């Protein structure tokens, strides 16, 4: 097995950057990012050869079951014509709770809501709608989906320009994407996949922000149909103040140049995608640092996260980034005050720090706040049992699944 030193990694970054110099500023930016990645990941790669890493990656891709769960497909149409892909997992008649039990428990403690929702003799079942985060897809909920499969009706969807959903048509026409647009997209998915019956909304990172945007636009939907919500590793605003674990000087530089860098990279998408493939090991190190908080993450799970993030085109990455610094939906949080709320975050999350979850909890004092030790941004993949157990507790509390 060949050995990789810090010099080898840095050399790879230099070669890649040289190949991108034709892209001007974008090439220079990539070189800086690659060099920084080399410094950060070289130590952990001192005794692992490139050939071995490639073989391990191929083996994990071939054997890993993650992201393989599929449901009944459907498509919703957003207000700009973008087709949004979703899948529905129905209740298993033989193994899940009866519709009657689901209906009875879903509105326990809320007589007025029961009268509004359940005026007919055969109301629709409760539906749990999962919204994923930035640069991910519906498969990021793999473990939670597997645990709930057949027990409760669930909807998993891909946000615009992510996964199997269509590239945002408004963005193709030059309209910037914003969190408000994502809230309208979620409403379109609900209208198509769960037009009737009680709802539980679950969102990770950008998905949680999407839920807030929905509440801001459609508070009556939250009031009349939503019986519980779960916010996982998300934020209601002030993301421009996040330091990503960098020193003050470094984070100031990133804030100053990153929007321009991403815009330049997005304009050279084909060139940058070739570069991402050429320096896969370097970007794998960055993904691991900003996705997980513990050192002993299952290699197959880490590779699964890489595949999810790598599948997001660089121009989509660039397109969505500005929306987060503009995001401020703290004013929408009171819409959730009268329903059970779970707020969960990793204590080592560098992307949406746990302090942002605590800020949401300050606005929702009756919510359950869970800070997961030794966990990063992709807490639902890193500590799936903890997230699934807390989510199951929430569903049990409202009677959606049996205890």
C-alpha cells in the first residue's frame, strides 16, 4: 500500500488548482480551498494510500444500503412551474396502527381542532412530512424512514434543484432563490401528497427553515392541520454570524469573499465539477469535518453523506447560499406555540450551532430541547438512534404511533 504524506496531499491540491487557472478567480479560489483542505486532512491520511481509499470508496458504494428506501412516487408543481419530486410511504395494514387509533390520538387534547379536522366519517390519516437540508436530499432521512416505515404515513420530498426534483425554473430565469420560495414549495407538496388530515412537520437545517417560511405564509395551515413539529439542526436567523469553527480573522475573510467565490464557481460549473472529482479525498475531509462531531463515524455513513453532498451541482450550491444570510423567520415561530415541538441539535454542529436551536427554544418555551453530545450537523445520520427515539417519542405523545 502506498503512503500519503502532507506533501502528497498538498501536491494534489496544487496540481488541481493549476488545471483550473483558466477559470481565473474561480481557479484561484479553488486552489485556496484545496490547500486549506490539504492542511486540515493530511494528518488523518498519513497511513492510507490513495489506491486503498479508492477501493474502499467503491466497496462502500457497492454494499452500502443507505438511501435505497423507495416509496410511491409523485410530483407536485410549485408556483413557478418547477416539478417537485416526493415519495409516500403508506401505513402497513398488518403492522402499523389502525387509522382509528391514529386519528384518535393525533388530536388528543384539542377538541376544537378535532372538530375542524374530523368532521367526516372517514377522515384522512395523519401524515409526517420530512424536509431535508441544503446540499442533501430526501434520502438523508434514511434511518428515520426505515424505523417509521409502515407505522405511520410519511412523505419525503426533494427540495427544488436537489435530488430528483427539477431545477428551479425561476432560478433558470435569473430569479434568486429564497427561503420564502421553499416555504411555498412545501405548501405545494402538502397540497399534492397530503391535502387532508393532520400533519407532523419534520425539518433538518434548510428543511426547518422551509417549515418556518410555510408558517410565515400560511399560519392558518399550522393552526388547523399541524399537530406537531420537529426542528433538527436548524436556525431561525442570524446565520451570517456563524463562524464555522474558524478564528475571527478567517471567518471575516470567508464572509467577505465567499459569496463572490461561489458565484464565480457557479459560472464555471463543468470545470469545477471536474475539479471536485480530482480532489475527492480533500473534499471528503471537509465534508466529514462539517457534517459530524465524533471521530468514530461509521465509514459507510460518512461515505453516504459524501455521496449526498457530491450529488448537488456547484451552481446549485452557489445559487442557494445567499438565501441563508438573508433568512430571518423568528417572527414566524409563535405559530408553533400551541402544538408539541421537538428541537434537536448536535453540540458540535459548526453549520447551525446548537445556540441557534436554543434561540428557537426561547421563542417556544414549552418545546422539548435536546442537545445531542458528540454530534455534528448531520446528527440524524451520525446518531440515528437518538434522533429516531426522540421523534418516535413525539409521535407517541400525539398518538400517531403506538408506544
